[in-house]
């Protein structure tokens, strides 16, 4: 695993543990609270995951926490669908 990816996963894991939520819930909460124009549409085939996704609405995330996640993401380059790199 790339060191920067591990740093991001460690940050998300610690934050999720502190908040008593899953990393998936934290990720959805980050997207929900990041910008009012972002509306995540998670897909699932399992009822348990659907319930988990709904739980993201009750995860409180601060502007500082959003900024810390964004700061880690800004250090990373991602390959996205279609073969283009996103930064």
C-alpha cells in the first residue's frame, strides 16, 4: 500500500473510531457536510449496508475534520475510471 494512502486510511480509521461509526459512514458524512451541492448516492444490495448508510446522517463532522481529510487527499493522485488521473 502506498504510504500516502495508508496515512489517509489511518486518519479515517482513527476518526471513525473516535466518532463510533464505520469508515463508510464517516466517508458519507464527509461528502454530505463538505458542500451543499454534493449529494452522495451510495449503492448497495444488502439491507445491512443500507442501514449503515442511513446512519451516516447522524455522524457529526466539523469543518476542521473535513479540512484534515481534504488536506490528506490533496497529497494524493488517483487513477479514475476511464484512465485519467485526478488530483
